[in-house]
C-alpha cells in the first residue's frame, strides 16, 4: 500500500470524479468515531452555513472525525466545518439502523 507523503493516509481507490460518484460506500469502510463523534456530526449537519467548532468537546473529537473523512474544513475559516457526502451517508446509515 502506497502512502501519501504529506498525510500518511492511503491513496484513494478512485482516480476520476465519475468513479468517485459511482463508488458506493461499503459498510466495512465505516470509521468508528464513537457516540461523541456522532453527536458532533449531527450538530454539523444541522448547521446549513457550516458549523463553527468552539466547544472543548468538539475540539477533542474534531481530529478523529476529520481523519475519517466525514467533515471538511472550509478553506477561509479554519474553525468552520461542513459535512461531506461520506459523513451524510454515515449518519443516514446510523438513522436507518436505530
């Protein structure tokens, strides 16, 4: 497995945008973020313009959720995040199970 030099994360399996759109998330690809991570993702989902990370508990879980790929930081606002399509799919699967 090749590593990306700047982040140490495995390279994505998709090479093109069309392949990324057609790729369906596999349940085995789910990253564990814990109950606090799920609560954080729900707060991010409820903020339409982006969620500003200011709580201490949010800052503690921020790295784990960002590494899982469920949120993305806005370029101009370092403390503001948005839910990615993977994060929305993760929450959708959780809601269907519960």
